[in-house]
C-alpha cells in the first residue's frame, strides 16, 4: 500500500463500482486515490491539499460523481472522478 501515511488512520474508503480498481481513501491529511486496486496511492493535490476527509461516496450509476464529507469545507462534489471539486450548498 505504497503512498498512504502509516501514522494515520483511514477515516473513509470507497470503490468506484464501474472500475473496481479505482479506490479512494480519506484521511486527516487529505484524499488519496489508487488506480491499481490499492497497490499504490497518490495524494490528491490542488484544492483538496491537506483537507481532512471524513466520508466518501461514489455514485453507483454514475461513478464519475464522487462526494466528500469534510469537517472544514462541508460537502464537496466532483463530476469528473475526482479531478476537480466544488462545494455543495
């Protein structure tokens, strides 16, 4: 599981139902994505850099829709599989 911090606990975990090799992990230090069924992980940069993630949901019929629950920013939505994020009001 290269790429995940070993000193933190996993707060949230989700799998893309359309592509099961794509997985998401939420931790205190941010969101991590694996595209190889968990063998390697990449921290999501950009607007999510360092934002703690408490919950993750992938839409079952439209897996490009990914939702995050964060203590600091509330609910965030991605319509492109996690490449960009928008706050939900």
